[in-house]
């Protein structure tokens, strides 16, 4: 069984609620959509209430690390 969003590192109840509104309910869903597509959908749905940190947090959650541990190259790649 896939991990619930709110149980993933870096992602809490608020992010879980927002992701649920774009049909991402668990880790498997997030991996399936990909973090960049999930971020695009969040930005479309919630606009300025979603920052680039959400993108980093989702990527780090899938890697199982703190979002601040992502290296500069990874962050640049995600922003592209």
C-alpha cells in the first residue's frame, strides 16, 4: 500500500488537502503524475498560494530527505 501524502516527509495536512484537490492522494499518485506536473496543477488551482518550495518539498518527499538537502543542480533542473 502506498504512503499517504500527509505521512510523507516535508508534506503535511495542508499540502495533502491541496494535492487531494488535484487527485493526488498518496505517494504512488505523486510518483505517477511527477512532481513537476503536480506543481503545475497546484499553481493552476491555487495560484500565488503555492511557492517553488512546494516543488522542492514534493521532490524531497519522494527521495525521503529534507527539502533543504536538495542540491542546487536538482533545484535548477526542477525549475526548468
